[in-house]
């Protein structure tokens, strides 16, 4: 049987990255454990969270998702089986930034909540233009040398700053970003395609796109005239107001019917087929939502189908 895993630096990951933003938010600990158990049982090994998840919820401080994951690792004894990604630098309402001191204290807080002594993939969550790349790359390199972090990555960064960071790593011989986590999906292509994707390709970075299903819009459950009871309904519903969104839904319907597949699977398969993309990132609040996401590992779209979807989303 062919190996379905993708490479991100020295890490080997499942073609679906499981988003942890719902853990401790729309999924309580028991529901989160059920989703994580089902994902792992299906062969999944790539879980993504952040120190700030889910500080936007009234009563939450941030760190809830990491705490749920730490409790899951402790109860299942499976930390070594999972490629764990988390992030540093965000905050609610203001980002904490990327000063060396923030990175140093941030990693210790995350390790404590996650109940582990290392993080596989550590992202700078948002760029902090007030901090020179030399400062945060040197701080991240120290974590790699200490064994607290295996690989480093960037989310939400401009092409220019990404280039600066990569060039500094090369020049100084320090740890180098191996991945990028951009906002990228069938109805939001402009942020990543172009210069950012070019920098990633030139330096061999893997992309792990977030909002891969456009807040649930690309599952097909949001249609004109339908109401969906979801914390993300507002974000997903806005795509219905554009001609592009409706064109994409029509193309997804067509391709999904040809494969007897869910729309979500097709949307993720389109993303997985794009240059530089390793594992699209999607979250599941319930076990029932998982199969359509995991099926991306087995669905290969034809060139004609990829073209149809690309043109519909242009």
C-alpha cells in the first residue's frame, strides 16, 4: 500500500491536518476526545492548535485547546504518535508579538498545557513588524537547539518578511521555516497565490492552508434560503452573496456527484492538489464530520476536474 504521508521538513504528516481551534470552544473535552480518538484511529497524526485558542470566547483566557490536547495525550499515552503543531505571538484583543522574551515564555506555557517536553512544528502566528527577523529567528533557533521544538513555521506573514526570515536563516546558519500556514481555499485564493506561494516554492516550504473549507461554506450546507445553526454561520454565509461563491458550489456539486463524494472532500482535494500544499487544515466538532475530511487522502481529482474548479473560483 502506497504511503499517503506528506513531508514537512523532517516531519511525516497525514494529508489532513486536524484543526484544534474547536477544542474547548464548540467542542467540550469529551467531544474533543471523541474526535481526536476517531482521527487517530483512522490513521491521522497531524494536529494543529495555538496558544491563543480560544480566547475569543467569553470566559476563556486562551490555552483551552492546548489544555484539552494535553489531557488527551496524558490519558491516551500517545504523544509520540502525533505530529503536534502550535503557535506563538497572538493574543486577544492585541497580539503579544514576537519579541524573544515572548517566544521564550510562550513555549514554556504551551509545553506545560500540552503536557509534553517538545513541539513538532512551532509557528509564529502573526508577523510582528516591530521585531527584526534576526531576533525572532534566533529565539526560535534556540528552542530547536534545546530540543523543545523540532521544526519552525510561519502563519500570516507577507512575502517580503518571509523572504527576509528565510534569507537570514540561510546566512546565519540557523533554524529555517519549513512550512507556511496561509488563509487559502477555493473562494479565497488571492492571499496565497502569487508572490507568497512563489517564495514558499523557491525555498521548499510546505503549505498547510487554514480555513480550508471557508468556515464551512465549502461543505455545501450553506445554500441560498437555508439557515444553519453554527458559530461560523455568519462567516460562511457571506460567500453566498458573491457570484463566485455560487459558481464554486455548482462546480463542487458536479465534481462531487461524479465521485459520489462529499463537497468538503472535493474542496480539500482541490487544495491538496495545488503546488506546495502538503496538508489542508480542517476542524471537526463531531465525529460525524470527520469521514468527509479524512477522505481527502483517497480522492484524486482529474486534471479536467481541477481545471473546472479552478475556473469556477477565479
